[in-house]
């Protein structure tokens, strides 16, 4: 009885140190308010998660690169359309020559814009899928390291399970 009372009082003094969940921040992860660097990822993640993280980071970088590289094409299209408007206002002496210049400038602007739009339409999904996969890795870590209290069935019947 005395041993039981000592054991019970010792259990009351134990404080559970709740770890904050891991979160995805930018192109990496944050744990307890501090950024985790890629060199220490193996401490937190298993092999499957590490493989997913590495491919997600590559995918995210590729999408970001495609979106950034689309900017000059979209700006070039805008500049060519501005030049098109300026030419239409300035030169009115030879209408046939002006029409051919306007047509050429319009097609150049349309081509630049469509190429930029193609790069963006490929880059945005890549970036979003890479982010979703990084979120999955953080959620996987959090699920694996959370404490749960469940009713489970086993070979001998029903029981309570405490997982941490």
C-alpha cells in the first residue's frame, strides 16, 4: 500500500512536455519556433519522408524558376503592344506599311505572351504540388509524434492503448 502511494505521488509530479507541431515555412520546416536546416532532416524524418521532401523541394524550385522566367516574356509582350499602339498613333503616311508593322508587332506580342502564359501554367501547379508534399511530410511527422489514447481490439479482446 505504501509503495502504491509513493508510486502514485511520483506520477503526479511528472509533467508532460508537449512539443509544438512541426510546420512548413517557406521552403523548409520550423520546429518549436526555429528553422530546421536540411542537414538535420534525418533526425526528424524517416527514409520515405526524406525522399518525398527532396523531390518536393526540387519540384517547388522548378515551379518557382518557371514562374520567374515567364516574367520577361510577359513584360516583352506588354512592351510590344505598347509599341504597337505608339506606331498606330505616329505614322499615318503609308497605311499598307503601317498595317504590316502592326500585324507583325501584334503577332510577336501574342507569341511572347502565350509563351509566358505557358511557363506560368506549368510553374504554378509544380510549385503548389511541391508545397502540398512538404505539408504532407510535416503532417506525417506530427501524426507520428502525437500522443493518443484509443480503444483497440487485439487477440485477447478490447483494451485501451496509449501511444506517444
